[in-house]
C-alpha cells in the first residue's frame, strides 16, 4: 500500500489496540461519581505486542499521567508492514486531556509513515462544538462540528468503565465515535460480556540461546471482556479493574497482548526485517498486493470483466459488505456481476428527494459537496442533465479525464483534489462523491479489492443509487465498474481501516 494507505491501516490497528471509547458528556451524577473515582486512577505505562497470524508486526504503549485537575492519556503504536520488498513503518500517537470527570478537554493525534505526516487537533469549544484542525504537509483544514449527541473518541473506555462502576456483566452502552484524524463518525455498541482470569508476562530476561527476551515472571489478573460492535464487526477487549487493556482481538486476525516492555518492544526492534522485506518482494498469482494498482505500477487497463467468481477464506465474514446489489454470496463464494442496462436505468430525476437517501447527499468533512467551487463544477459538468444515470456517467468520465492518476501523500479531501487534479483511487472517489452529492445524486465511497492481471490490489471506488447501488470507477473511467471490483467495505476512510486489517489474513481463489 502507499504510505497514506498504511497509515490508514495503522490507524485501524491503533483503534484495535485502544479499542476504548469515552463519552464527552455524562449525566451529572455519573460525572460526579467519576470525578471522585478518578482520584484513584493509577499513573504509569503499559506495553503491548501486536500480532497477525502469530507473527509480531507492531508495538504499542499507553501512558497515564495524573495532574492536579486533569488526566493525560498518551497512546502510541509502531507498525511495520512488508510490501513489495520494503518495510513500511507507521507510527501513530495521540495525547488526550480530560478533566477529573473524564470529560474531554482536547486531543492531538499524529500519524507518521515513511516521512508523510498528518496531525489532527481537536478542541471542545463551548458545550456543542468540536473544532478540528487537520494538518497534512503544507495544507491546513479547519472543521467545526455541531455536537447534537455526546461524542466518543477512540481513547479511554477502560477508565470510564473501571471507574464509572460499569464493569458488570451485561452492562451495555450505545456510543457514536468520532475519529479526529479521519473526520469520520460511526455507531458503536459496547457490552461487558464476561469476567475471566488472564496471565501476562510481568518481567523478562534475555535468552542468549534464543537471542530474544523471554518472560521470567507472570501476573494473574482478573479481567472483563468487552465486546465492541460496529457495522457487523465485533472486536473483543479484555480490561482489568484498573482500566487497562490486557488483550484485544479482531475478526480480521489482529491480536494485541499486554507484556513486559522488553518482550513487546525489544523483540520487535530486533526482528530480521531484511528477511521479511525480501519475502514480500515477489507476489504470486492470487496474492493480495498491499498497495493500490497505481502505487504498485500495475497496468491500469482492467479487462472489463462481466462476471467474476472468487472463493474467500482466512477471516470471519462478519461485518464485510459482501452481499447486495451486484454481489451475491453463497457459503464462502462471492459472485460479482457487472450491472446491465436494466440496472443503469434511473428510477428518478435529479435531485433525489427520497428521505431515506438523505445521508448520501449530505456533505462530510472530506466530501465538501456544499462548497461553492464543488457546486459550480458539478453544474458545469452536468449542465441541465437531470437523468441520474447519465449524470453519473458524465461525472465518471470527467473525473477520470481531469484527475491525473498518481500516488498521493495527503488525506483525500475532495476540494483539494479539485484544486490539484491528481491522486490515487481515494482521491478520484472522494471528488466524484462530492460532485455527485452536489448535484443531488446519492453517492457513497466503497473500498475493496481490484482483480488485475491475476493479483488483487487495494482499491476504492464510488457507488451511486439508481434504484439500487451501482458501482462506477472514475480511476479507470468505467461506467459501470467491471466485475473485477470486489466490494468489502462501505463508507469513508474509517471503513477502509477495516479493509486494511484483512491484509495478510484474507485468502482468495478465483474460480
């Protein structure tokens, strides 16, 4: 994957490694109870190793500092992913400050991968506004979000549960999380599922024979299993009574395990990265390439398949958006059929007035469909066209012809793409969706895999609603997109995080 895509992947692993949510507001009684309980929050650092398929790919830590009137929580993740003969390193850091009632004051997050860096700063302004400043290279974006509901950050749920008296089997919470880096929201439910006993390595010594640090002392900890569900995905996090994560797992194969510093970090630092990089240099037919086709330098002319059948394995399918529209699932087999004339006939004229589609014509922080420049460009492209299918085709050809395909190193903001007119598949997709929504054409970004020359590449493309969701691809100028597009996730970059977790675990076999 490109540096930016690995940073997205790292953020997904980082979100798993935290797996933790905190409400910005609570009822006063809860806040008072938390303020009193938070006086007992223990300062200190906890360390974790991040594994995929039994192999360590990362290191994480969480540090709590108790100040006079507030608590600072700093989280860090370092992730190494081998791809195309190189090790792609991504570092994710966050620092959140909350008051003694665990109410958010401000949060900073920085993501750094192969020299590309993104920083997001979030500050609560008054009682109902979250002000986000996103910095990517020379670009700065300021977004203000009205808070109609309590917001959730991927940060402190262990403290919230542990010191809010909610570590009780069967206790549930329904939360709406907001990611300050990707400027995306999603619904999450949290349930305390069970209590168990876990064993963790407390200290380590160096074994010169194994040439690695090995545990020499273990701690036995009571822990509570927290099930966190969002969009069909269920991540499980075990936390102790002090509000620290002990272990976390995802259906895509990531495992985070608390351990001694030397086991978590020193063994990771001493890995044979040269061997790992070499092993990723040659991709066989049927392999998933951890990059987009553009980043990998692949031939950018798909074969326009009308039908494609593939067998999937290696991961849980829960949460994957495999079925619906052009895609049919039977057991472990996915069948994709390119849309025909019947599916390309719109059942309405623009703008769409169906209230059930309102979410797909509204702007989002990276999809600025109400920006005057986006609206003006949409009018210029479509003129007086009101047929939804013809409008989608016009937009597909225009974006393909005006956005130069090249590797991008910034967050894909539709307005920036319109200004610069270059980018990878994410950039093409976000600009298309913004232009479509500006014209009243329901559109959404999706992500999955592109089958090209016998290999599978990460890819993003839009879908437009014409009576059902229809895939189009402005990156490759396809209307509709061919059957080589395997949709796995729906939504903005936050959903693509889920897809990134599949790399290294998902197995595909073309039939």
